[in-house]
């Protein structure tokens, strides 16, 4: 689901994708960037700030994800393309 709300900073914030595991022990937080040139480091920094500012329960495991057009890899964030998502559904 997409999440909009007031963060701990008392300012409005938006998260493109937020999903909690059924047992409540993990949270997936993701950003969707639909340009051909994505700065993963900048997106990761933004995700980390949003996690710190999130006014809801933060479980012990938090997965960070970026959904973008082109394949990339980074040790701290999962990167998914449309082909990855469609492939997982088929």
C-alpha cells in the first residue's frame, strides 16, 4: 500500500510502498522511480530518513526496495524492474 501521513518530525511524508509481514516481524518499504537514471545512493538515503521518521511500529526486520526501469544492484537495497515483478507473478 502507499502511505501518506505525518511523520515523527510533524511534517507530511509519503512512502510509495509499505507492507508488513503477516506475523508483524518484517516491513517492506519501497520507492518507485520511473526514470532511466536513478541514483540508488540518494534513494537509499531517502528511504533511511523515511524509516527514521515513520510514526508506526518498526519491526526488527526492515527490507528496503527500489522499483525502477533498469537492473541495478546495491548491497543495502533490493532493486526490482517490471520484468522482475511480472516474472514473480507468472
